[in-house]
C-alpha cells in the first residue's frame, strides 16, 4: 500500500509539474513581443543578403493571371540565378528553357528545335528581367529605383514573409511594369514570391519559390546561351 501510494503521489506530482510548465510556457509566449519589421529594417537585411549573394537554386511555380485575376496559365520547374542577375528557368516536362541575360531573353523549345532570342533594347516589354528583384539587387537599389510601400506580413507555405510593393520611379520602366509585389522570406531575406504586373495589358506574373538553396557552386554553363546542335535561332 505504501509503495502504491508513493507511486500514485509521484505520478500526480509529475502531471502537475508538466501542467504548470505548459501554463508558464503559454504565458511566456503570450507575453513575448512579436518582431515588427519596419521597411527600413527590411531593406537593411535585403542589402546584407545581396552583398553576399552568389547563386540561388529553387523550385518555382509560375502563374499568369489576367486583369480580372483569372488564371490563364500555370507551370513549374527549376530556376537558377547568379550574382550578375542571369536567370535560367527549366520548365518541367515541356523541354522548354527561359534564359535571361543582361541584354537578351532566350526562349528555347526542344520540341520545335528552335530558340527565340529577344533583344531587350528592342523588346522593353519583357517581364523576365524583373525576376532579378530581391536576389542580386541591393536594398539601396530598390530604394533608389522604386517607391516602396510595406504590405505587412504573410505566411506563404511554411515561410513567414514580409511584403513590399514597388512602383518604378522612372517613367520608361512604368511603361512596362506598373508595380511589383515582392514577398521576402524573413529567415533568408530572399524572395518567396514575386508578383509582376505589366502596364500594357494589366496581366500579372506570379512566381513562387520553394526549396531555395543559396550560394551553391553552379555550373557556369547553365547561364550560357548554348543549345543543341541544329537548333534554329530566331532573332526578335
């Protein structure tokens, strides 16, 4: 009887301690102040990230929406970005690749054995170069080139993000892009999502990044306009 009583008392004490621990933990969490990022704080973190940025590899989902918000297309694949702002996007199961260089965008189709090459000096309406925002661009460059508005926090997948709406200051850029919404992962200070709205048609390109890996040693050939022998080149 004494041993049973002692065991029962010990168990009741342990349960009480666990319960009290849970109560104190809940109180601590309730009283713990949430981190509130100001736009200035966020730009400093983006600046710090950009200065150390070399490469990024991520899974991406690309969705196009019309001015009414209706989805017109959806695709996914792998994206590669380097410190010079070059971007490669390999689309899943379509044999298609998008390559963004400094002055050119290439659209390669394995099925057609053809690559369309768009000169950015002649095709200033291309949205692909704006994918660089938040990767190789510094916080100061964002501040200098855009009017910035904080959109607050949003949970995207498992990422706690901070949203920034950016309106281009230069009229020439506004002729292509009306606004960009950039959602930054607060853990890595790299983009979790970009929403790019074009000025002409009012369509929006939404790019969501997951499984981001930073500063890997990527093959430089990924960012070169090298296509299989026999590929027809069409300059636009």
